[in-house]
């Protein structure tokens, strides 16, 4: 039997309150003339609060599209087709499913950039050269 007091409160997932982000069976596909590209197809991982998580994989394996999915900013032609991205900035509050938010809605815009950011492979596009990295973080 599980005696962790957080267990029941978190809906049965042990320690869910200690997880900042839980990506759960995420699928992000692109639909176009060439057929369906399953850029992300059943990805699950979590980011514990205060920890650093690295995702490693070969080119084209879906790392960037996973990141863009967390921001709910999938490039044109693609969309999150299923799965959940549970984001819990406040351990005492309920998580919000980023995948279920309107990409252009107020809720997502309040999180994107302000709470969750993405620095692309072209860092000059995301970072200012005249401010320290620490400040920008
Ligand atoms: N805008 C797009 N339209 C259609 N397919 C795309 C688009 N962007 C990415 N893809 C496809 O999604 C898959 C995953 O791409 P992604 O960019 O996430 O890979 P990656 O792991 O970040 O690669 P890299 O290490 O080269 O940055 C690839 O098959 C890619 O061709
Ligand atoms: Mg990439």
C-alpha cells in the first residue's frame, strides 16, 4: 500500500507534485502532401522540480518538436494529436495540461516566454548579446 500523502492527492501517481512537467504519451504529427509525418509518436518523460533533464537523440528524432509541443507552438502543418503535457508550477495546485490549451489563447500566452522558454539552435534568434545569460534566464 502506498502511504505517501501526496499519492492520493496527486490522483494516484506517486510524487506527481514533485514533477514540474510530465509528458505523457505525446504524439505530434504533421499532415501534408507527402502523408503523415509522425514527428513525435508516443513520448513520455518527466522533469522533476529543480532538476535538469537532457533529451538525446539522432537528428530528426523529434527533440525540437517535443520542445515546441511543450510550448504549444508546433510549426505550421503539425499539431499535437494526443497525449498530455502536465505542467505544475505550484506543487500545491492542480496541474494544467498544456497540450489541451488553445495555442493562441490567453492561458498559453501567459506561460510561453514568461515561464517556459526555448532557445533554438540559432541562439542569436533567442538570446540578446547585450544581456548576461543569467539575467535572461
Ligand atoms: N515544419 C515541419 N513540417 C514537417 N515535418 C517536420 C517539420 N519540422 C520537423 N519535421 C519532422 O519532424 C521530425 C522530427 O524533427 P525535429 O526537428 O524535432 O528533430 P530533432 O530531433 O530536433 O533533430 P535535430 O537534432 O536535427 O535538431 C523529422 O522527421 C522532421 O523532418
Ligand atoms: Mg532539433
